[in-house]
């Protein structure tokens, strides 16, 4: 017994030291970060070990390899991120900070060499604020969405910040919402407003839940069953970080954490019979990531990009200030952040517009051998506004057959291969019409009318009928296939462009017909489809051509680890061709390396962009990987 104390003591010391060493990342504190950072509450959530910093210096493109960040923050709350930004902002020599979602940038845009990367996905594993969300609505009434685990004292404090409060109370406020509503909730206001249970609009309900344990005779117990400890919701993610609000007067919406993925938004909103209207082709991207660019896909011609479908945001600026903004409130920040490449703030929450969700889609593909006919039919279809999705793509002789085979039935492979061999390039027009039970008997007739008069190749039209989820998540199926073959986690020397509609024929001749075929075999998808300028809000930071109709061109190459440079050189050749031909393209998802190039990119928007940077991130802390105001 006498020897047990030293053993226990040394055991405790080992644990404490192990915890301390793991929190600082098993390596000395980096010289580029101030030592005072270690004294903040967030120090235990900062990692400086090589595993963390190496991971944060990788992205989907795998084309650039800048120095690693000095540290990676795994935030447990929004306040953690604010604390980091404020600390940097208040330093004489601030360090750079970049928010990282899925790491789906192509050329290091979400990196922070020698700075700190914020791993936004970590917010999925932590509490989102206080679990109380207040909504002001002068038309249909203001309300608070409060977790059943919350105390009434917390509701009081949260609502008073907005000049609001519930009308019915209990005398003692340290009771949970779920507990009092399971009884009645009475006090001296009951004669006027009724009990608390008379003042509830809507609830999400589970079974046998325990709040503060304030019942008297076991009412919150579940003998031989399971008790849900509601208070633990304060220490974890409140659901998925997605809250759906149905409002028949001024529209339904979802409040979504910037760290959430679009696939999660789809799944959460469909439970309410709703869905966003504008998507990206690939859904495993974060809300904050796509809204910092634009967010485009085949729905853009009709609903605009994703940045045109946001009502409101909470943004953490480069000064460390958490600001709620919309078109009407703090609008300068709102429009700056949308398409702003992460330069003005970190998107903490976005309020996304929702519409009733269809159940299924009719998915049609049509083949063309003439580009003029192909583009003319595309522009006709987006002008009549009857379809829900439209994209075009190239099927090329020098491309791997695997680039297109997954889109067609195996029985059609020989015919399509023969057509491609004969022409060198075939153009595929892809359209979708949504439908549900009410329109299932008319959708085929509507489609027939919409597609009447198109000039696709006779006999080369293909129809599929799939669920909405299967259609929207179509790229994920291909991702799983490529992952199984080891072909997903490879370099992606992509080139994404917006091409003026008046010059798309010249682009076809010079790029699709001349430059692209020079490489013997390519792997990847080549997209080309039109969108409409008036669906974009020019007040945002996004940059597009100055024509009513312009084309999205996506040359989405994949390559081996050692043979991506020829494709990058081909991309440079394409850009040089456009420059010499006077085709005034705008690059999308790209990164320039000089301030002069960025000034040319933004054109007349540059002065506004620069002024907004000075207003919201004057010390140039955020998103240095874009190399707009910071050189690396």
C-alpha cells in the first residue's frame, strides 16, 4: 500500500504531460506565431504537428505546394474562430488565416502558408451557438427556435438581445423548455397569455428525454429503456447545423452553417418537402466554399448561381466582428462576401432560399455533330424557361471512353463510339424536367412540346427517369467508381472559364477543335453551356462577361501524379489563344499570381473590391492563398 501512492502520482503526471504535449502538437511552437496565442482558451484546439499542417496544405487540385501553415485550428464554436481572428487583428504584425471546408480548391486558394488554417468541418462536432435562434418577422410574428435542452433563463437572455421576449413564464427560470412544455408552464402571466404550452408554434419531438432532472417523481425516467440526456446537446452539434423554416408569406428558407455540405442541406430540406433551387454538380462541397465563388450548375440559367439565392448571412470579418448581413442590412458586407473569394469574412451561417421539392426527374440527353446547331438549341431552351436544368458537354475521340460511358446504356456504346470516331467531336445536350405525383401524367407531353423543333441527330436521344436525389447526387456515384480505381485523389489541372456568347463559336473552332485534340488522350469531363447575365446580381464580388448570354466552359482534366504539366501548358495555350483572339473571357475558380492580373480580372469592380477589403479586412488577414493582396 505504501508504494501505491508514487505509482499513482507518476501515472497522473504522465497523463497530464501527454495531454499537454498532444495539445501543442508534438513539436515546438512555431516561431512565426506569437507565443501569447498559447495562453488563449483556443490553444488546446490548435495543432502544430506535421500531420495536421500537411493535411491543411493539400487541396483537390494537387497542383501547387506552398509552405505548410504554422497551425490548424479545430474550432469547437464560432467564438473560437472569432477569438483567433481578433487576436491576429490586434497584433502589430498579424498572421494570415484561411477557412478550409472540403479542401476542394484547385490551386491553393484555401491555404495559409506560415499562418493558421481554420478547419471549418470541425464545427460539425460542436455546439452551434446557444441552441437558441431568434427570428424577427413583422408580418407573421417573431419567434425563437430553442432546443428542448435549453433553460428558460437562456431564452430570456438570448431574446432580450433582440428587444424581444416570450410572454408566458414559470416563476423559476432554471428549468428546461422540454421539461415545462411536457407539463404546462404556468406563472403570473398565465391569466393573460395562457400557459407556456399555449405559446408554441412548432416542435421537433423525440421520446423519454431528460432536461435538468427537475421532475419530482421520475417523470423524466425510462425504466428498462433509454433516457436521452438533452443537456448534452449543448456540447455537440445541434442536429446537422441546418434549420428549416417554412413561411408561406415571404418564402421558406434554411439557416445553414458555413461548414455544412450541400448534400446535407439536400437531405435535411427534403424531410420538409423543400429544397434549394440552385446547385453545384458535385454536392460534397461546403456552403461557405461555393458562396465564396458563385456556385453554378445546370440550374443557373433559370435561378441564377447559388449566390443569387441567399437571403442573409452571419459573417466573421477580418476584424473579428460577427455581423449579420443581407441585401437590406449591412448590405456592403453581404455583397462583398458573395463571390468574394474569402477576402472579406468567413461565412458562419447562410440563409438559403427553398422551394417545394419535386420527387423525380425526366433526364434527357441529345447528341449533335454541329456546334452552331448545338449552341443555338441551347440558347433557345434557356430563353423559354420551361426546363429545370440544362448543361452541355463534349464527347471527344481523344478522350477515354470512360469519360462518357457512365452516362449512357451499355447497349448504346457501339453506336456512340462510331459517331465520335466519324466526327472527332460530338456535342451532348443534357436537359431535365422535374415532376411529382400531380404532374406525372403531363410531364412527357410538356417535354415533347419544349423539345419540339430541336435539331439533334435523329435516333440519338436518350431518356432516363430517376429520383431527384439520384440526379442531383449523380457525380458522387462516379466519384465512388474513380476512388475504387485510385483515380479520384489525383492532380486536377482544371480550367473554368466564362466565355461571351458572341464568341463561343470562335472558342469552339480555336479550342475544342484545335487545341484540345493535340493531347493524345485526356481524362475528365468537358462542359459547355449558356447562362443568363440578368440572373446574377452585379453588386456581388463575382465577375462575369459583359454580355446578356455567356457560356460556362469547364475543362475538368484529371491526370497522373507526374503528367499534369502538359495539361497545365495546354491551359496556358488556351488562355493565350483567347487573349490573341480578343475573346474577353473571365476565369472562374482560378488563381492569379500578380496584383496586376487580379486588377485586370476584376476590371471596373476592382476599386470596389479594394475598398471593401480595406473596410472589412484592413490588415489582410483572410484567405492569403488567393494571392490578391498577399504574395506567397
